[in-house]
C-alpha cells in the first residue's frame, strides 16, 4: 500500500500538478476550444474528399469505378468546393475561433471591456496581413509573382485550389497571430487606449470605434514584424515553420507517439482528462498532416487517428475490456458496470468505465491502462510506416465505432482489419489484469 501511495503521490506531485497548471493557462484553454470549434468544418470537408476517392476502396470491383465515372465524377469540381472552403481554408477558422475564445476568457476573468467579435476580427486582419509573400529586392519591398505550373503566385498570394496559406500550412501562423493580436487588444483596453462613444450611440457603432485604436496598433505591429523578417530574407510563415516543423516531426515518430500516450494515460489515472491537455497541442499538427496526406503524404498523426486505431472504446482502448466484464466477468459488480458501459463504449465514450470500475487511482488496472494505447499506437504506427494501409486523409466524428471510422478516414478496407487487430491487442494487454481483479472482487462479494 505504501508503494501504491508512493506511485500515485509521485504522479500527483510531478505530473498532475504541472499538467493541471498547464491546463489552466488561458491560451491552452482557448486553443482547445478553437480545435473543437473547427472539427465540424473539417468533418464536412473531409467527407467530400472521401466521396471523391471512394471508388479506390473498391478497386477490386470495377463496376463501382464505372458507376462513379459515369455519374459523380462529372461533378467533382462542383462538390469539392466544400472541401476547399473548409480544409482548404482551415487557418481562417482557427484564427477566428482562437481569438474569439481567448478574448472572451480575458473579458470574463479579468473583467475587461473586450468584445470577442472585435478580438476575432482583429486577429483575422493580422493573419491576412502576413499571408502575401514579399521580398526585399533592389532596396524595395516587392510582392512575389510567379506563373510557373504548380507555383502560381499573384501579387504575393500563392494560389492552388484557393489561397494556399489559408489552408493547414497556415494553422501555426494563425495561432501565433491570434494570441499576439488578443494580447495587444488586451493591453490597449487595460491602458484605456480606446475611443469611448456616448451611451446613446448604438452598440454596433460603438463596438466598431472601440476597435479602432487597437486595430491601428495591431496593423503597425504586424507591418513592423513583416518588414523586419522580409529585410532578413524570410517571413513569419517560414520562421514559425522551423520550431513547429521540429515538433511535428517528433510527434510523427514512434518515440513521439509513445510520449503522447504515456503522458495522456498518466494524467488520466490521477483524475485529469489527459486527452484534453495533450491533444490540445497535437490536434493542430494532426490537422496539418491531414491535408498533407490528402496531397500524397503518409503521416501517422493525422485527423482522428487516435479514435480510429489507438483508443477503441475510449481513452485507454477499453472496448475489449468493457465487452469482457459485461459478458464474461464473474463479479456482479464488474458485470453491472460493464453492461451499463457497453453502448457508450461502442462510440468511444468510456467515462462510466474509468470512474465506475474504477480505473483512476486503481493500481490493479493502472498498468494496462497505460500500456494498451502504447501497444495499439505501435501497431498502427508501423502498419502506416510500412504503407500497408492508406494514410488518414479525412476527419471523422470521434464517436464513430471501431472499424467504421478507420474505413471512412482512409477509404481503405484494410484499415478496418487493422483497427480490429488494435482493439484485440488492447484487450490482450488487459486480460491478465482484469482476471485477477475479477477474482478479487468475486471473493469480496462471496465473503460479504
């Protein structure tokens, strides 16, 4: 018991404490909310992409390709506009939602007269100001121009199914500009650098004038940043790509995946929703990789890869565990919890299991709860790395049942088998531990 207390005490002091504080940071909460706000649009755009390549999943059945070729393929340019307007413009959704949420948090918690809509629009302006590609040539600032095939740039605006930098390549710049803009807006309000209108003036008009001075300050700051970087032969997109590119490469390695799931599960077993914290940072990378995969990449960390392959049944990959205790456990307590949790588990919801079994603060199940996702992530990583399945190219709703989500996300029937193998592998990790735990509870019930 002392050893158990020592383990959980260590986790509470050295993991739960720092991560709990990190989760309370205003920026982290805003990024989490912005990621959630962007999900519906990524799902909509992704489904149209899946629809356009669906015949590839049935390449063994030529009649399917013939039917699509004679019908839906004729309208691809029409319905793929939905994809370009969502996945192709994802940075716009991110900068608006992140700035809105962060402004709202500052306004409510610091009791500042900041309007979330103003914050969102100021950030959008700042982000768009960073998008054009400008060079310093012959003592002058000039917009880049190129009409080469595959590299069309008009007055600094790179084009390709829309504005290239509006897509997932601009997510990280959008995050930085949203944060910088809201901090400038907050500073202006705290220092009272705003134009106050009489109470008789309509709210819409008053709001516009309130954002006037912060708008000028934001514009001058962005111009200064742009000008400095251009004079140095680069721009903010290229500068930000260096650290975020390093982090992205780390997360896409096997070691990176192991760290992600180790931290996530350690937080869970001491009562913190680990996925909310860790995946707040992983999600922007996963969305950027999703677009790269659609363009021919093969990144493992993309879209809802976690719910598709790694954590069938919810955090900890507990689907097999849930089915076992519902239909094979001898303890009445486990049977009752399992049967109450089966339906949610099919849709990757397992809070009833985590808190009812329980798994948190339970040394009997802590080890498999940590190991199971690491095992399934390993299987998925190497299957993807060996190109045994198509990469994840589409965002699907995270509650999509095991196998179905994998197929919709990859348009590959082989992915269904991989998802099921991962679910079985996770259960095999749990099996010896749950058997011992089941016998322990059964003995206690018989003695009672």
